[in-house]
């Protein structure tokens, strides 16, 4: 099943309250900071999230971004290239990440690594890569006083400083090589990436989307341990928006009945009442998108009405409970003697679903 949809704009209310550590900009270190935090200068404050790789499928970056969505002024720090050495992975920033962050009104601080330690298990691989924190602090200061849109900032940064950041990253890996002896992938690949993005943005967008499509096709054929789906009904969904961005996602499960299409994002745990907060927030960022879909269609079947569902499964849910039945949730929490913090989190989660017109479903899965 190939699904398409459009997003004209984002309207979403975050109800889950996330307490974030606050730091002063003059003493802030991005490498010691939690995955999301608040940074203050003398006048303003800005919520910052950080990615550990430009690849969106590593380490739940969506959950990190989600924690900052409620703040009016926010940004995310993303490395333009992460190279672990020739015995490890090398990931490049993709256009659709830039476009998605622009859609969610999240300015990007394009960043680079200049410190790491050798991974003792491999001849040519590093670990504990660290950002150049001075660069990040300069950009946070610029953003704290910036008044235009995230899209304007992101495009401005691509045109004005992206090439410089790639050069700085090349220098960073040269420095790490001198300090650790680890050999990195060819510099020619860095230069090709730099040229493709800065010289011809349209071609970069096209090639980036082709890679995303390939990854989407691969994802459809894969069931991850954390999903534990009832059936292999993964489907592709391609979302377009007024910014010209295309987002290639996979829906864990779909169900079509009388032109009503359920888009189900699944998160599973075997050891807890519900999946981890990180897993759930990763799913919620998908709900932000799916709950704002319009003109949803299925190839050869025409337009349908989408109903987004975030399904949370565990062995401790004996009876299916959804966010339209708060009373049944209260009974379930009481039976399992859930802690106050969990009660608060799930109550906020159910409220968020109701307000934003999607469904949370708690369901049994061993």
C-alpha cells in the first residue's frame, strides 16, 4: 500500500511537560549538555536539542526535538557529517531533515566534530565524538536574537556558512586522525557532498530523496525488535508540504475500512508497563505530522480519511485501552500500582492525543 499526503501547516499542542536543565550561555558546553535543555543569555532563552548523527534513524533524534517543541524559541544541533573511521559508519545530513525541521519551526545549527577517542575494539574507528562547542555557542547567540522563521534561517545558513562547516569538519577529522591514528573515509566524499549541496540545491534535494526512498523500501521489509507487530502490514507514506519538502516514512501498520485509513505507529516493551518515554516521544513526532495530514490518498484507490494511532504494547496490558476511555486507564493504573510520575505522564499523553485528534492505544503483546 503506497500512501501519499500533504501538510499545509502544523497545528499541535504539546501537553507532556518536560523539565529541562537550564544553562547560561557563557558556561554552556554542548558536549556535556543533556539531549534537550534550555540555554540563556543576558536577555533571551532558547530550547536546544542535539543529534548524535545526521542520520535520523540513529538514537531517536525526534524524541530530542519533541522535548523542545513547546518552546517558542528553539533550535537543534546536527552534525553535517559523522565519520566514525573506515571501520565504522559515515552519515551525511539529508535535505529532508532540513526540510522537516523547517516545517516544525526548528532552526538547525549545522555543526562539526573536532575531538574523539580511538575505539579500542577496532583499528580504524573512533568513539565519543565531540562538537566544537565555541562554534555552537556562537550560533546559539545568533539565534537567540533572530526574529525570522526557521525556514529562512536554515536556507540562509545553507547559502552562507554550510560550505565553511564542511571545511571545518574536514579539518576536524584531520586533527582527530593526527591525535588517534584512525583513518577516515576519503576526503573526496566530503567535497562531493559539499559541492552537491552548495552548488546545486535542486540536484542535492533530488539525490537525497532518492536515498530516502531506498531507505524507506528497506524499512518496509524490516521489523524491529521494539515494534513487535501483530502483522507485517508496513506501508510507505510520502508526505509533501508547502515548503517543497518530501518526507519518506514508513507506517508500522495500516488498516483500511470504508475509506477510513488507520496509520499506526507501534512501540513495544517486554519489561515495563509501557514503552520508554524516548520511544513514545519518537512516536509523537510522527503524530504531529500525521495529525496534520490533508489530501491523503492510496495509489489506485483514491482519497481516504486518515486516523493516526500511536499503539503502545506490553505483556502487562491485558485489555485494550485507548485515549477515548480515561476511566479504563485509571482502573488499569490502579491495578498495577503505577507510580505517580507514570500516572502523570500517561494522563498527559492521553490528553495530548484527544486535543490533537489522534488516538493512543494500549494493547497486549508478549
